[in-house]
């Protein structure tokens, strides 16, 4: 699990693109997916805080905070821009930030309500994705679209597994490392 700063050092252009989409409306804005106690997904809008040091989120007392405290897996998706279908996605593990100086510094920078019952979480990065979709009109009813997708996987988190058979649409099986 890489910190945001480790990810950004490894892929600065990708990190900058993700930051731009997450902060396109000023403060961060995206959708946070967590894992409910029964294993199902839970999705809520949040305001992620991205600094040079890390990717953070203030989370009020809520089911999503209890999800993160119990099972830190998360996925964070950008809010779609008005003018395109571009998107950013980051997934990994959330962990509570307990250092009072870090909490105070980020609360001040993000203007977090001082009297709210929130906890600060840092999000590590296992996978990051940025998709740009260029659109152009070819003819009266023809829309041509060309996606450009960048994906980053934490090299430290990639552990090889044994090859296993994977069924295909034709019923044949191919082996692949997963």
C-alpha cells in the first residue's frame, strides 16, 4: 500500500490529473465506496483532501465511518465534469490519523468544522486510474470518441499468484496469472 506521496513521486502526471478532477469544483468532491458489515457496497459523496503529503478525508460519525473503522477498504471516484466524461479512480485502504498535529493542520487547511464529530482518515493507494475521453463530431449524427486511460498499480502490492484457468465466452479455458 503506497501513500499518496509515494504514488505521486512514482507517477506525478497521473497524480496531478487525478487531483485536478477531484478538486475541479474547488474543495475535493468525489464518491467514496466502502464495504458494509454484510459485505455489500456503500457509496456516499465526500470531500477528499489531497496534499503533497497524502490523500485524506474527514468523515463524520456515520455508517461509512464505521465501515472504514471496521474494514478499511475503499474506492474513491471523481465527480464527473460538466464538459466531458473524464474520470478518476483511486482504491486502497483507509487508516485513522491519530497524530494531533496532522489532524489540526489538515482541519485548518480544509476548513473542517471544529465542533463536528468527525475523524480523519488517510487513504493509501493500491490502484489509481485516470480516463480522458476526447469527443469530436464526425458528421450530422456521428460522434467519435477516443478514450485515453492511465492505470497505476502499487508495485509493492503486486504479489504474484498461481496461474488459474479462466473461462472464455467460447467455453475454452486459458491460463493467466491473476
